[in-house]
């Protein structure tokens, strides 16, 4: 199978972490929206990455859909809980982490526009989403070891990818200084090999 993604995409990284955790071989094709639009749009009409092209030619897009599909392919390191309550919790946390990433990406894209065209109000709204999302995650984790149930899951993959993306693209947020529970959690979980291998630089 082939994974089409930008290396610094937090959504593409989430899928790469899942592939590494599941020990699934794949071919990586680097493609960036805005630079490789023709290639990306061939597989995803929305022109977004990541895109997974299966060996039989079928195409899957949206990182959450790809991750869940990959989890069904191999019993190694199950990332979506089997029981409904932790499964819903995992997916909710994944959605929250992805939403924070969406807001961060929106800020990054806005700052690339000419200064006279940038909207301060728009960026402040996105910052509000990030701040509220991080506070919710801090409160949700509390003294727990994992975000969903009693095991590492897609929720944890999504949160770590999000936090690392904030460090990469919006370091001024300095989330680790404001959310000590998340900071300790990040320090512990980031030691996993799949997260070390895929960390953006």
C-alpha cells in the first residue's frame, strides 16, 4: 500500500504512527497541498492529505478513517478499544486533538497570507479553540495513564501528534508551561518507538 502525505502534516503523522505501531509495510509518497495538488486530487477530490492507496487500488482518505481501517488489518497493538464506552472516549479525544490541529493549521495558513490581508479576529478565534481544547484534555486526563480506557489507543496517538505539531508550528503557545498534566503525559508517552521515528523536525 501507498501513503500519500506531507511529512509535517500532523494528520499524516498520525497515520504513520499507526502503521509503525501495527508493523505494516507501506510506500511513502511525499506530497504537499499547494505544491503537489494534481497528484493529491487524483486520489482525493478534496485535495487533502493523508491518502492511503490500497494494493487493490481502493483509496481511503481522512486520517481517522485510515487509522481505523489499519487497525482492522492487523491484531498487533489494537488502537481502537473493543468495548463501546472506551471506544467512544477514544474517538472523541481523537476528534478533539484533530480539531486543535485544524485550528493550528488554519493559523499557519493565515500567517502565510500578505500581512495586509491577515485577519486578527480569525486567528484569535482559532487560538481560542486551541486553548479550550488543551484545557479540556488537561482536565480529561487528570491522574489517568491513558486517555481512553486502560490502554494506549488512537486517542493517545492523536494527542501526541497534536502536541508535537503545536511545538513545531506554534511554539509561542508554550502549552507545556500551562498544562503540567499534559506535559508529564507527553514526556512519558513520547518515548514509544513509533512516536520517536515519526517526530517532525
